[in-house]
């Protein structure tokens, strides 16, 4: 049986270009999908806003599936990152739905949702590419990639070049900028005088750990083993 939220989302997308992620779109999706209103409100208490979130999550899932299906072993790491971002944008077949979502999540009361979604995309990419960092780098990598992804999305929305060639060139430049920063950090660490100067701050940053992710299994809660 199809997921009711997926059915609602599919029914909503044709209306988003005209009405945005609004109550009008949600009501139209209800009518077109035939899903009971009480069920729809239970799974999407904020209406179309929750469908916009689901649309973003769908794109993340499609990107991860595409990454998993490809052999990236011959790629440089910076190319793997660029490729993942490109796959994520190509998963968004409806550019107007993305444009309307960008407008929605720019509103002050939905901005936290937007920031969380962008962070989630960056997190998915780093995880898929095998990131094993367990200190402040875990956060800095995701913050940096979130910035790259956000800037690339905005450029892509206004790009009319053939095959979005201008967007992919823009993405490559942003990735190159990030690589230059990483190169500078490596040079600082190799410099005897600068490495001593940064020893204190680096030690502090080294104590910052990423959030622990528990496997929930088949039961609610986050315990991985019974408590004594």
C-alpha cells in the first residue's frame, strides 16, 4: 500500500507552481488524492508545510539511492562531493516546487525548518561518502557544505544555461574555494610556529564531539540494550 504522505505529495505537486506550499494546495491535494481529511491532518499537521518538508526528504532519498548505485572509487574526493550535490539538484525535477519551497523556508517562522533540511542534506552527503570525523570537523564539514549547497541551489534556480552547465561550473568554483581553505588549514598545522599557536584552540575544538546516533530497533526510545 502506498504511503498516504507520498500520495498527498504527488497530488500536491501539480498545484504548487500556481499556489505555492499553501493551504489551497493542501486542500487541492486532499481532493485529488481522495485521502480522508483526518488522516491527512494527522500525518501533515501543518498542511502543505509538512508536504514541502516531505518533498525535500524525497529528494535526499533519491540522491542517496543514486549515489549508492554508482561506483565513485576513481573520483577525487572533491569530485565526489560535487557529484553528490549535482545528484541532489537533479533529483528535484520540479524547479518551481523548489523555488516555492525556498520562499516558504525564508519566512522567519519556517526558517529553522529550512536550516534543518539543508543541514540534513549535507549530513546525508558526508555520511554517504564515508565521513568518519568525530570532533569539531564533523560540524565544520556540514556547515561548509550547507553553505555550498545553499548557494548552488539559489544559482540553479536562476540558471537558464543548456543542461545547467553554468550551475555545475558555479558548484565547481565553490568546491575549489572550500578546498583552498582546507589546504590553508593543513599548511597552518605543518608550520611549527603556527601549529604551536593553534595548539590550544585545536585542543578545545578536539573535545567537541558529534551527536550520538542510537539505533532504535523495534522499540520506541533510544536504548540499544536493556537497562539493569
